[in-house]
C-alpha cells in the first residue's frame, strides 16, 4: 500500500474509452466515494441521500452509479485509483478531505471529478461557487455535466519530499498546503467534536493563538518570472495556496486563480500582536487582509520549505486539511491537472470570468 498521502501514477485514459464498458445500454459508470466520517459523523446519513440522488439524476441521463467507499481514507483512495481505469467519472461526497482523495485519484489523468459538497468546511467548493449542502442540486448538476460533457480544467498543487524523490510525501492538493499556525489550527480543528466547521476552527484558532510564536523556515522560491530567491523566514504563518478559501470560509488567498498555472505564497512578515491578528483574521473572511503591512503575498511557481534551528519547530504539514507528514517539502503547480464536472451554465460563467481575467492581465 502506498504511504499516507501518497499516490501511484496512472496513465491517461479517455472518458470515451472508459464510459462504454459494462452494460451496453449505459452511457457509462460513475464511481462514487462517500465518507461516513464527514461533517462530524453525520456523513453516513448524507452518504445514503447522495447515492440515492446520484442514482436518480445520473440514471435519467443513462449513467450507472457504483458506491466504492472504503473503510478508511486509504482504502477509498485505493478503490478510486482502481475504479478510474474503467469508470466514466469519479464523484466525491463530503468535505475538503473527500476532495483531497478525489484529486489524488484523478490528478493528471482525463477522468473528470464531480463534487457533492456536504462536509463541514467545503472550502474548495465554496471558491468555485458550487452548491453546498444541497445534495439533490449537486447530483443534478453532475448528471447534467456528464450528459453534456461539461467540464472545466483546473490547476492543482503538488507536494513532495525533496530528499527522497517523493517517496515520503507525494500528494496533490486542491486548496492549500499549510505549514505553520494554520496547520496547527487545522490539525486541532480536525480533532474537535464541535458541530460546525466554523466553530471548530474558531475554537482551535483561539487555543493555538494563545501559544503562537515564530517558526523557523528556509525557503527556496521560484518566482513567476522564473527567478529564484533563497532566504530564511521567521514567521508564525506560511501557506501555499492553489485556491482562495481555508478554515470554513476564510478567504486567505483571494487572488488565487485556479487556471493560471501558479500558486500563491502567503506569510506573515512578523509576529502580530493579538489585536492585530484578530483584525487581520476578521478582514480575511472578506479577503481584504492583503493591504495589511504584516502580510506577505506573492505568486510563485514552486517553493521548497525546510525547517531551521531558529524559532519554534514547525508543526505537521496539512494538505487540504489532511496531515501529510513534516518538512522538508517541495510544492509546485500542476497546470490543467484536474477536470471538474460542472453544469453547462457554470462552465459558461467560468469561461467568461477567465476570459475577462486574461483580457485584464493583457491590458
Ligand atoms: N471512508 C472513510 N472512512 C473513514 N474516514 C474517512 C473516509 N473517507 C475519508 N475519511 C476522512 O474523514 C475526514 C473528514 O472528511 P471530510 O473532509 O470529507 O469532512 P469534513 O471534515 O466534514 O469537511 P471539511 O474537510 O470540508 O471540513 C477526513 O480526514 C478524511 O480523510
């Protein structure tokens, strides 16, 4: 079995090849992963609802639905990697942890991913304005996307251990890679039994903030213009973003564009005072914190992060809310690594937004 957070590489398969295997009257098979652990244990009921809704919606368009949920995250990932050799699409039901499994199964191959967002955080779905906790709407959207072959192509981040050729860590992420107080908060929130994602993050944030300090990092950054900078950072906050949201709705990286082939590095230039940190956090819910002098933010192509002897020892690395190990890590952008199923109207809106963004950049 591959190590936690690690995936084997797969060859590209075409949906046309995979979709027509099995029953002759079917247009294809949709493999679905649910999560009984999602939303603080309420996932089992949600899973049944989602499978029923997907069977109904996809069935109307001629697609069969197979539940391939495993007994653990690892088993589900293995099942998904096997399923995509013959399934038309993979659908994940749950929160960002399920998105993490989904993207690690389909990254860099042609099989599209559908998301039924019904976890407690749902940050990746939020950034794409996908329906949240609306299972029937999500299922109908996925069925329409399958029927009209409606997908958008997105970037993913990829984290690997620089020392051993990606043996210890080899993980794709859709949202963010967290290495500092954000990772400590995420790790603590994952262990909380509080009912709402926002509450879990708030409680974990208050606890971690009371013992916050500077962590010591050495970073080697490949900038947007391919120049390289090597330097030490003493900071409480260092994260690498592919998508805008984290922590159940904090718009930490508002400028993240899921189709620019780049990532964003977000850090604090010094340890803020408690009132300063609270003010910045309040602004971050609106993505309005980037004008704060303490916040560093830049587009990057890749970054290698190591711990130094200075400051506190950095906590575990969290990738889309999942613990993937410890530093060192190299993170880079994989452009066009994910095909996401979205209803045709959403695809049109997405294409318009992207066209406008590129026209704005060219001006
Ligand atoms: N089949 C499974 N059995 C047990 N645990 C699983 C299974 N599939 C996934 N998990 C784990 O369950 C945890 C919670 O999953 P998920 O992120 O989907 O829900 P959430 O915590 O409610 O949402 P969010 O991450 O958006 O806050 C994750 O750590 C995930 O790895």
